[in-house]
C-alpha cells in the first residue's frame, strides 16, 4: 500500500488541446438522460459539505414540470478554513461556467447564477469580464443559457441553499422549512439545481475524461478526488487536490508539523479528531466528510480557545430565526466560559452536550444542527483543556 | 433631486424595479456611500415600492450592509481561528494605535472605520484583512500600518 497521500490534478489542470468550450460542445451532443446516467455512474457527490449525489439532484430537477428552472453555483464559501472555491473561480472559471451550462441543458434552465460571497468582491471584475466572453460564446452557438453573478453581503448562513435563495430574492437570509427541496421550489420558488463551485467543475471534467477515470480514484463510498484547504499548524498551508478515502494519519504525515495533536475536519461545523484517532479516521463520506477545510493544531494550542472561537462564530452567524439555535449557541458559549472560570462544575459540560442533541433535532437548518459536531468532539477528546 | 435620489434611481434602472433587485441596489449604495442612511433606505423603499420596514429588515441582516455611518475606508481584520493563531491580535493593535481608534470605531476625519470579520477565505495566508474590497494577506503589524498609511495619503489630497 502506498504511504503517501495521492495528489491529483483534475480541477486546476488546463490542457491546451481541450478547452472548456470544446467539452461543452462535445457534451451537448449527448442526450440529457445519458449525461445524468454518467454522473450517477461516476458516484459524484456534492462537494459543498452535504454530499448529495449530483446526478440524482439533476434528475429530480429535470423531472419537474416547469417552464422556468434555474442553475445556481454556490460560491458563498463561508465555512472557516475553506478557501478553495475562490481559487477555482480565480484560476479556472470557464470550467465552472461549463458545468453550469451542462446543468442548464440537462434540466432545462435558461438562467444560471453564481452567488459570490461579498468578501470575494475583488473577483467580480475579472469574473464578469470572463462571463461576458463566455455568454457571448453561448449566444454564438445558439445555446439558450446565460450566466450572471449575484453578490452576498457578509452572512455565513446564506451559504445554506434556501437562505441563499431568500437573499437573491431580496430578503433576510433566513433558511426555509424543508420540504419543499430546491429541486422542487428553489430560487423564485422554481425548480433549481444548486451546486458547489467544485462540484460543477467535476461535472465538466467527468464529461471530459469519463466516469471510469473518475471512479478509479477514491473508494466505493467516496468516489474521486477533492480539493482540500489546508491551514493552521502546517509548514505547507494551501490548496491541494487529493484522492478521497485516505486515513487522516496519512494526511497528517504529509501536512503536519510533526507535533499535530488534533485536526478539525470540515471547518467550524465539522469534527475535531484527536491524535489517537488519526489512524482510524477515514476522510470521506464513509468516515468524516468535509467540504475541504482541514485545520491542524499542534500541542502548543489550547483547544478551549479553538472551541470558544467556533462558538463565537456560530453565535454571530446564527440567523436567529429559531430558538434552539439562537439561544443554544449563546448558552454553549457562556457555559464553557463559566466552566473555565469554575462557576459551573465540570458535569455542566455533559448538560451542554444534551443541549446540542436538542439543537440537532430542533434547529431549522444545518447551522444549528451541526454545532454539536465541534462541541462534542472537542469536549470528549480535550475535556481537561476545557475545565482547567 | 438629491444625490441619493439620483443614485438610487440609477441603480433601480440598472437592476430593475423588482424585489429581487433589492440586494444589488443596497450593495450599490454601500459601494458609493459606505453605509445606508435612513434617507437612502426611504428612497429605496419608495423607488422599489416596498415598505420602509422591509428595506431596513433586509439591510440590517447583512454585515456588509451597514446602517450606521462608516468611514471612507472600511478595514476588516479577520478574527477567525487560523488568523487568530497567526497573530490577528497584533494586527488589530497596530491599526488601533496608528488610527487612534478602537475596533468598531471611526476616525474623526471619517477616513477609516476599523472592524473585525469572520473568516475571509485566506486562512493559508493569515493574518489577512480587507480594506473596502481589496484583500491583504500575509500581514505583519508593520505591513498593516504601511497599507493603512498608503490609504491615508491616497485619500488625503
Ligand atoms: C450554514 C450552512 C452554510 C453553507 N455554506 C455553503 C457554502 O458556502 N458553499 C456550499 O457550496 N454549500 C454550503 N452549504 C451547503 C448548501 O446548503 C448545499 O447543500 C450545497 O450548496 C449543495 O451543493 P453540492 O451538492 O454541490 O454540495 C451550507 C450549508 C449550511 C447549513
Ligand atoms: S438553525 Fe440557526 S441559522 Fe438555521 S434557521 Fe435556525 S436560527 Fe437560523
Ligand atoms: S481564518 Fe482568517 S481568513 Fe480564514
């Protein structure tokens, strides 16, 4: 067995002989059903975090009976520790546009939108310039599809798909009740495919290299590769495309500084894995999934500070719409501070774990539901650091 | 017609007179004015045929749609974990000392507002800050001060 992580070059590669438009021309000669079958066969799952099979999502939306449908590229990228979508949009935007156009063709949409977080406004000028060229190329080909950019204005929760639609419709970014799902009622309450930036590029690349080559990478549950954003205590922070399904220990061997005591997999809303579990933790949908955020912490770091930082983040970014999340985040933050100061007994931490259980069930969206991920994994593995 | 009237009319013309245009119109206003005054929000409500409360309700949700007066240059230092670990505290202190304000405040000459922000998406190059829409990665306190001074002279004459 190979001991090193397998680096892959699919997302950022720029082969001169096949431009994204060549891929588009070739793909649009195939039937929509044929493309959907290839995507399902490839095993591609969403790269934005939730991991829903992309081919199925497209199939559901295609099957909806509606004159108006939309394709949306989720470029809100607000999860702490994630910065790969910005790099993709900066370096290979045409691949993203191509993925969106293929989606428009498959589901029967005439408009696509890129929802770009306000923090990335500096990308707008070049992105719009490249879109003008691409949109014109679509018109020249008589392809009835145009892509536009919409900006966010600094709200993490707007990355949640239904909050994103609300924001685009001119409302507060408050998540909706589900169902209905976006495939039925998304932007403007019309059937909508919303995909992460990276997912759309993989679609374009699967259409180019074929499902077989993609499937040859990864594991049964986690096909293919993924772009990782590596930060924290590492000598080589940056963006790396790696094969899915590796044990975390192999990742740490490659990226750690020799003293890693924990890795936060999946950003603030993800899971904290302590050193003793590195070897048994698989990075992928069968183990711990991640939107790509990998933050390394070495033994000089206080995990109390890490958890406090995350809870402050959630307290600020909770949309406040539902009580379990709005009040829950505040109580968790106040609670660990009280335990630290000795005003509450250590057993209070277990009470708070019960609260995260309630939040998982009762909160309306993924933000409130997943606060328990970092909370419980840090409390369970670094209890002394929280108390003393 | 006031300056705000003209600005809003232009933005509504560009984006269309629909609810879906509310965000781009508000964003365009902030781009020009740095914040949304009560007057501006009332004009937007009138031009888009919305209740003023709807406009304020939407605006107040978003961190970047400020409804309190801001300086000509808005500095946002990332305060999230990786930048925290890489020394954002020193960056904030250096800027506070240079501008003689605390985080959240605006300088007397209305040239700068200093704020902190959640993860800006440059964690591999922390600490980082945004000045208006421009990003400045790999900061040191010295570099941060030089950048601020550059903006101070740029806008000075
Ligand atoms: C609070 C919250 C924030 C999210 N932020 C993002 C984001 O920034 N980018 C993203 O692609 N998905 C984000 N998601 C997931 C989206 O709701 C959605 O599942 C995703 O865009 C679907 O695309 P995919 O199937 O290609 O992964 C977020 C979810 C939640 C609950
Ligand atoms: S869980 Fe939190 S962020 Fe999600 S809808 Fe409820 S209050 Fe808003
Ligand atoms: S933590 Fe500062 S940019 Fe991500």
